[in-house]
């Protein structure tokens, strides 16, 4: 995801002189330092100063720039919610709500690696989706990253996009059409709905394959747009399949699953099971141990299958 993000920024920077990129001492890891080598006057590394990163981004946006500001999810929004709220989302420029800043972060969720709980961001969806004017995106693969980065550059206003650290298999085709506020049906079915975001989309698709062997037809939706949320596709899925399983690499409290519960309770209430991190911090796991960490937190296709079957009873 990070490699594609860096390459997409370069492509956009070549065609749009207004695009500037800011980092906070993680520019090599985020793969954005290559942008600075090509566009030296439009790239800024502010060091380990995330609140300053956001404030500088706001200033550049006020000057008419399209600003991409990036670091790890634990630092943005983790260390600068006040600046994000009051310097980016709150101001209006020429009667437009918020400033034209795109906060694109990496290392979200528990799949960070050996850094452990202090660096595993499990609260950012909850934080960012409650801020007015902020749109929240969680891409499932590198194709989604590329397309959503382009869309953010073309649409005015503040965005938050969270990428994952590990390599993710490609699930979308290059012809896939991404629209902010619209989910994408990855696999259609009539017996259950699994709505997922980020790296859990792959888990949901794997679960659907396992369920198919047992004669259970499963609809899988990539809900990459957390805010605005596709209320229409969720209501139609609830009516068609009777219940919804949500999956996220985030605390189940106030995250994506909670957003689905809020929506469905107002439209067509059905049973909903939220799969994610259950109100706890993450912990250290090196790459070879990552599967064990996901199993501990029951973020697996097998657990999705078990929950589908339990609700169907």
C-alpha cells in the first residue's frame, strides 16, 4: 500500500502543481521521500512533530495548496486531535467546509509488528468519524489506495485515509470504480452479509469461500468509505440476507461496526455481530508471529464462519 501511495503522489504531482507533501520523520517508511527528490520545493519533512505537521498542512491549504500529510496512524490522529479538529476540519475557506488537507497514514491496527501496543492504533476510526467535515477511508488493497488517493486530490476538503503495514493481496481490478460513500460488493450472496474494511476484506472473502462449501451463500462488501457510509447498500443487504457481520482491525467500540449498527438501527434493524478488537490494547508480534496475534483476537476467516453459523441458528 505504501509503495503504491508514494508512486501515485508522484504521478499526481507531475500533473498538478498545487499538490504538496508533508512528512514527520517517517517519510522513507511511508514511501513519500521519492516525491521530495523530484519536487524539492513541494516536499517538507518537519521531523518528529506531528502537531506541527498538521498545523503546517493547514497553513499550506489556506494558501491554496492541496496537501497530503503522512505519518503513522498512532501519531496522526494519536498525538494531534486538537490540531486536526480546529486547524483543518473547523475552518471554512471561500464558503467551503474544512481545509483541503489529506491525512494519509500507515501502520493502522494490530498488524504493525514488533512495536507493540504503544504503536498499534485501534481508536482512529472512532476519533476521526466523529469530527465534522472529515471523510474517513480504509482501503483494502493497493489498487484501492491508488484510486482513493487520486479521488482525494480531486475532491476538496479534509480526508483521513488509513493504510496497513503488511503486503496485502490484490482483490480489486484496475477497472473497479470507487465512489466516496459507496461500498463495493466483492461477492454476492443471499444467506448472510459480511461488511468489512481494510485488510479484513480478504478475511471476509476467505470466509465466504469456506461458507460456500457448507452451502451458505455470502455477500461480501468492501466498505472502504467509513464516512460517509453507504447506508443504501447496508439496508438492502439487511433486507436481503437478514443479518450482518462487520469486520475491522480496530476496537469494536465506536468503530466501523458501530457505524453500521447506528445506520441499520434507523433503517431495517437486523442482528449484527461486530468482529474486531474487543476493548483492549494490542501487543508485540513479529511478522512470523502475526498469524498468532490475529488468532488471539479472533480476527480470522474461521471466526467469521463460526459467527455466521451461530447467528443462522
